[in-house]
C-alpha cells in the first residue's frame, strides 16, 4: 500500500494531525505515514491519548499500524475494511475520552452495520472539550448532517486519576451538507455543572454564579442543571451552550485547586460571551472539528468561525488525504466563512 506522507509538526503541531489523519485514512482506505509528531512540543511524540485514538481506528478497520509507542514521532496506518461490532478502548490514564471518541466517530459512520465503543479515561480534563460539550454542542450539529450517533456518560473521570467511562453507538450514515451561515434568534442558554467526590454545595455555587452572570451580561434566564456523584476522583466543571434557531455555541470551564466555585461559573460565562460576541456561527472548537465532515458530505456546507490553528491544521490534513479544499472568505472581526461544495 502506498502511503500519504503527512508532517505532524504542521500548523498547531499537536495530536490533531494524528487524529484527523488516522480517521480519514480509515474512511478512504488510504495509508498514511505521519512523521515529526508533536515535534515542537515540550514532550514530543505520541501520548497515551494519541495511542488510544489510533488503536480505536485500528480495532475498527483491522489496520496495520507501525510505530505505535509512547514518545514515538512517526506512525503509519494501513487501514483495512471498516468493521462492525463492539470494541473497548482503555486509555490507561486521564487521557481525553472526547478526543478518542472524535477520532473514531467519523469512520464509524461509514461502517456497514452498528458499531459500539466503550472508552475509559478522562471525560473532563484540561486541553480537551468535556463530554457535556460533545453531547450538547458537537453531536447536535453532526446529527443535522445525518450522523446517527448516541453517547452516554456512565462515569466521570478527571485528571490525574482518569477512570471515566463513556459508551457510544454508531449506525451507518450518509453525510449531507449543512448551512450554518446565520444564527437566527437566540432561543435560550443552557448548561450543566457536575462535581464528583466533592460537596454538592460546590456545584450549586458554580451554577448560581453562572446564572447571575448570564442574567447580567446577556439578560437571559439560563437553565442550568447540576449533576453530583457518579465519578472517579474529585473534580468539577461547567459547560454552557447558547441555542439559536440554526446553531449552537458552547463553552466550558474546569474547576481546579485554588479556583473558587464562583470563579469557575463566571469563567465559563465569559468564554461563552466571547463566542457570542464574535459573531461566529460555530464556536472556536467546533470550527476545526467540522472540517473533515464538511469535506466528505454531499452538497454544500458552510459556516462562519475564527480561523484558529486547529482549523487551519484540519483543512491542511484533510486536503492532503481527500484532495478537497474549501473556499475561505475573510469577514470582519477576524472571522472567515468556510464553504465546501461536493457533488
């Protein structure tokens, strides 16, 4: 099998290159060889989370993988046919469950039957979208494109212990383009605050601070729920999302030692307000994640976002494997309109 050579240090130079390349390799049945993985980072090479993501693709497609080891800076993936059935992936650390899930989600939609995954690791950890974001912001957009996927958080897992558990089910799907150029009217702001192995009062304080700040800054009465318990290790976090007629914008904040519950709630509000004030129709995380779906979907897909390094990186990697590049129109305030047209 011939391999497409991909420079893992391109753009943001992190795990995004590995995850996107592995997923698209599986979908297209094209081999990829990724070198210089995380070359510019303090700890270059593959981490446990990246290894787990590639292992998930390997399990799903029967891929032949070489170079899969912690700290390795080159890995190759020679995929087979996407299979069906149930698979278990244990990251082994508090590595991000959402990022592993995002890696396997795209190829799982191209299976010939139902696929189920159980993934163990960190559900709410730094440098990753939390599972509540995946459930309430990320997946609703993909479902509009035709993705048939369901996820359930069985157990929360925080840094450094991990141990969280997520179950996901995927059914064969035909992706269609989606137009996200206009938000429409704001329908409401919603959220979820969770805390595990911590006093329930912490969750209530976060929630109340967020509600008060949202009322002050956006003049809306937010609907925020709390979830207490059901986790592995102490931790807390707030996820908020603004639901419009046509789009959903999300933001989050994890708690940490030394940060008050109130400041955690207010920080999540500040991040959501930043997304709202930007004028974008998808938030900073979603813009990059939509790229491979839009590139594969039938018809036209368009959305307005900030052109982050993650987004530019995904555009580049997707073009290398699929040969498709979007039209990018620059707008005011650092925003761009990204448009894919496929037949």
